C-alpha cells in the first residue's frame, strides 16, 4: 500500500540537492549567532552558543580532558502533542527514529556503532519534550554525530519495521502494568482536567497504535513527524574534547540539513486541574504496601521567574527538615516518614506547587490532622518566613555551589544542557539553576496566597482501597475514588505548638581555601590507631574545597544470621532518624552524609565542603556511640522493613529473577522469607542489647580524602577511636565471596504475580583472576548489541532485553536478561540458544581489527577519567575494601583485556554460552516452582576460586 506521505527517495535529483547543500554549507558563515554563556569560575571548559541558519539552537562544550564525547537533542514535542486518536504516537516516533536513515539504512547500525566504540545511547518522551542522547569514545564523535543527525533530517520509517516496533512499545506498556508509578500516573491523568492534554495516555500500545489496512499507522507517523518536528524547536548540546571551532564545523555540516518548518511549541492553555472541583481528594490503590499523600496547589507557571525563584524560596521553607519543621513535627509524631516540597509540573502556562509525604500506617488514619498542621505551618511562613536574611543565606549557598561546581559525565552534561537551552536564554544556560538575583517578597507572597484550602487537591495512594464501586483507569485498571475534603478542623495544639521556622544555618562554609601541597597519587596508610587503619590522600585536583571521610565499622555481628542482618538495619534506621533534624542544615550547606549497612558491618560517610565536615562527623559518631532507641521508632522502622521485604514479591519479574541470583550466590545475604520472619519476631529490648554489643568486636578502617591536611585526618581518627572504638576488641572480618555454581546448568523457577515472563541466565566464570574477568567483560561487550537486536528487535520477545557483565565482587559472569509479555520461559531459552549458535559463527569470523576495537571500547569505559572528587573517593574506598594497597585494579584489568586473544575469547564463549558449564537459569511463569529447594542447595556451596 503506497503511503500518502512518502519520504524522499534516493534519486539523482536528491543527490544533487545534497551536493548543493554541502556547497552552501561550505560557503555560508558557520552560524547566525555566537554567545559565550556565563560559567562557573571552577569550570575549565569552553562553551559557545550558536544558532544555525535553519533555526537549530546549539550549545557547544569543549572539554580537552574528557575521554568521552556526547550529544543530546531535545525536541520541544512530547506526549502532549499526540493526536487524541493516536495516543502514544510521540513515543512511537521516538522508537522509530533509531531504526534506519537514508545514509545508514540498517536498523541497528547506529546502535552497533555506538556500542562498539565504548558508548551508550537512549531517548525518552516526556509531556512537552523528547530527548535523544548518546556518548561515545571522544575520537569517534564526528562519525557518531553523522549517524545521529541523520535521524532528524532523513529518517526512513521503514515500513517493514512499523509493526515490529509497535510490538516493542506494547511490550514496554505491558512490562509496567504492575508498576505502581505508572498506575498512579494513570490516576493523575484520569482525575485531572479532562480538557488538558496531560490527561491522555502517553505510552501507547497495540490498540492505540493500530496498524491495519483501514487505519495504517505509518502515514500517521510521518504526518506527525512533518507537522511537529522542526529545527527551530530543537536544542542540541554537543560535548567533546575537540576545539569549539571544530565542534561548530561538525555540527553545521551535519545538522543544517534538518528541516525548519517554522513551528511553535504547543501551548497548553487549560489549567492542570478542574478548578471548579477544588478542594478535593483523590485516593488511588497501590499494589505495594506503600502510603503517600501529596498536597498539590495550582499556581501560575514559574518559568519566567527563574532569576528570583519564588517557588523555590517557599518550597525551601515548606520542605525544611530541621528542628520544629513541619516534617520534624510530623515524623516525631509517628505520622510521616519523608517529606519534600517543590514545583511539580510546569507547562509554561500553569504549574503546581506540591508537598509530598510518605505516610506511616498511623499517618494514613490521620490525614485531616496532617493537612491542618500543614496549613498551620504555611500560615507561619506567611507571617514570619519572608525575610532578607533567609534570602541572603539561600543566595550565598547557591553562589558557593555554582562557584565550586564540578563537571559531570559527558552524557549527563549534554542531556542537561540541551534541556536547559530550551528553557533559558543562551547567556544564562549554565548559571540559571543557581541564579538568585534579587530578594522578591512580593513574589513569595503571591505564591503563598495560592496555598489556601480552597485551592487544594490532595492525592492519596495506599493499598486496599475501601470503596464499593471505585473508578478504574482505562489502561492500567487502577482503582480510585474522589471524596470531599474536610478542611474545617484546626491543627492539634500539641503538634502546632512544636512548629518553628528554621534558624540561621550554622554549617554555611566560611573557609573555602585549598590546603597546600600537591595532590597525592593515591591514598597512603599513615597510621594505625588502636586497630583502626587510617588511609589518607590530599587531593585538590578538582579545585574544590571539599573532602570525603569514610569509616567502616566492620563487625561479624552484622552478618551472623538473618536476624542480625535485620537488627543491623533497624539500628542504622534509628541512628539516621535521630540525626536527621540536626543534620539537615548541613545538607543545605553542601555537606552530605550517610550511615548504611553492608555485608561487613556499617559505614559512616561524610562529604562536602571541608570547612565544617569535622563538626558533622563528630555528631554522627556521638549518635552512633549512644543511639536513642524508642518504642515508637522501633515499631515504625520494623513495619517499614517488613513492608519493603513483602513488596519484593511485587517487583517486575526480571528484578526478582536477578535478585534470586544474588541471594543464592552472595555470602552474607539471606532469603527474603528468613529476614521477614526475623523482622516479625525481633523486640525493642533485643535491639537495645544488639546495639550495646554491636561494636564489641570490630575490624575498623578509615579513609580521609580531599581538601584535608594529614593532621586533620588524624584528629578525626582520634575522634573515631574515642567515641566508638574505645575498649573494644579487635578481630578480622573477611570480605564476602561468591559461591561457585556446580557443573552444568541449574534451573530455578519462581512464582511471580505478573503476566510477563522473567528470564535471567547467569553464566559464571571459573575464577576471579584478572584474565578471567577480562574475557567475560570483553565477551559481554561483543554480544550485547547483537543479543538485543536479535531477541528484542527481530524476534520481538520483549521490551526489557539486555546482555551484560554480571560481575559481583570480582567474580566474572555474563547475564542474559529478558522480560516477555508473549513468550514463556522455554521459548525464550530456545531463542537464546539459537542466538548462541548463530553468534558462534560470527565470532569465528571476527578479525583482529574488530577485536581491537571492542577491547578499546571496554578499556575506555573502564579507564574513563575521574571528573569529581566523590568518584575518586568511592573508587579508593572500593580498593581499600578489596585490600588492594596498590590502588591499581582498573589498570590491571585493562591490561588483562588488552592481552585477551581471539582464541581465548572463543573458548570462553563456548564454555559459557554453548556448553553452559556453570549456569544458573532463573525464570518465572508456569507451575513448576522449585526456588526454595534450589536456593537451599546453592547456599551450601563453596566460593569461586581466586585464580
């Protein structure tokens, strides 16, 4: 059937047109505008804004030190542009753009090129935007951009691929049918303003993307592309080591061919909510045992106020977690677990300001009291919260963060910049998120005037909806109801009298100088204090006055049993809860911390501006030394833990199959049922006893890294020794290891309540040597794109399909993962076997040039240059955990990858994928459940040999 909207065909005329375009490009000025945006003083990159003759706006970033290059194209077209009769069309177009262009007609060519040159790619469709992005080894940026640009100028929309890709979209829809996030979003759409485009189904499926002779999909797809995609509503970011002039040339030559149809971004004039219904409450049923409440207030769009940020000023107070804050009072009352405030959706015409809370079971029963207390706090902000001093503090912290901003990875920077360029003028594109140019009390009051009971929509989400005839959302069948809001009750005096606005922040950094001396190549062990190994590295290479402190309190008590694992989690919860109100101001001032359990004990991590880092660290140590353990907190924390464990059975199938692998093979982990039984049984007195003896035997280690002197590191070590280690016995706590699978394939089958089939094939290496790890890393690199292309694209077995290096604790393995709405486990396994047989032939034909290229792709990712202090700190900490005092694991593995021969690679492929010499196949669907027996058998096995 001939399309009514055929794409340009290859012809002599078309070829002549392209040749003329090239000549025009060479003769034309490179761009119609050039601007250098305001950048952080700590940002060594060079930037340039240009606008091409076709109206495409571009931000170029030249970073001579980056190993990766990246690009991101943001198109101001999203699901809000979908025709009513074709829900999901923008999302479908996003899928189809990847699948062949005039110059590169093969459907998987772009993906294979990116993957084979050390990169990754993806895209997403939002309500007003679609964003396409990739990264790649820096030297291959130009050919990657050549392929990328073609997707926007000369896509094929190959007819034979239309049905295939609509099946992929349907699989994506199907995979999230049991996902509470998607289900609750469907309620937001159904219970919002039906006149607003946001109310439409955005994902698409086989019904909305019908493709029949009477209703062919491809003509509608092409029409949508022609009527919505235009260079003048696109914003491109390109990030690479090339000089700006070269980046500009590359961009102009390749992206100037995108058609400028002189379109305007779609305007959404309707309010997000039907204001005639306000105030109202909408309650939706969740599948997981989680409870939440969001108080949502319609406000005008805030986009034009980006230099004063009135909504951010108000939200900063509403979402504060310090003593006397709304959150602090509600949490101490046992009603709320988490709270955040900020702008929700902002369409440029309308927006919302949302206060979102995670509720306890008791909180769900006291919704009216929580709402009343919230309005009490809003009144206090309205009466006493607007002050020049608060604004000055917010601005000072924003200026410090901008002044010392660190570079992120190339791909995330490109994505961020392409989206910012859509919303902000070129000169502000780098600084806009931090701009606070003036104190604007009239704007703050305008926001607060919208935060009134008559302008409120409350969203509640909880399991077990109590309604006889609930509404059901069309596509996700989520039950929901509307109910009137009772807003007449005053706040409980016992709670209201505890409310207080935040005091001045005592953690605002004052000394922002860098310590003297060269940065150290890697940490050195500078002392041992009462059994505490102290590692230290001065590091100011990123020119930021920041540091990171890690203290691992390793103890055998943490993993003696499922019960001790549960008690450790409850102890950490109490410590974090007790710290939160006091330490929240530190977070606002650029300090961060976490106290978290792991297989060897508990780690305390403190990071950020070094000036007052010791003050926060000391308070954490004091709390750890003597945690307050209350009946109320114990009851809530234990219930939260039980809910989280029970919710694991409601995760998507491939999450459950992959977690089974880790539970079965990783020493020190315990099955969900064992932990759940322990959580139901433990008592507060038992936790108190456990806390008292938790550090009786320890194997402690500490790392201080960054803008610190050796003397300050030793001082902090003395605090650790005095507060939490004094008079305690020293012991040795070995690292956990991975259990070695028996010869052949072990098959486990899980019972999962989900219509899709989950499939995880874990193929384990023979030992943990660098040579074996190198072979498996390289094999995963080589098979990932062909596996995806065969199983997902060609066979259409599912949306979630990938092959990956499934390495845990240096034990090499391949992981093949599929989630299918249409095939059972047997059919998936047959397809994987057929792929293995076919790929064996491809591998046998691989030449040294291709092998070298694939090696370099792995090595480039492995040795990618550090861009932030925290990345370096985390890498050093992992090396200390591995007990590698040389700090050279990355380099050693890279050297091993270089030495892998083609014959060794073929042998590994044959042993792993053809013979499945040590394989664990975990699947869902059907009746032959045997997971408990298999789990018990595997947990009795010994560890994988080291070499």
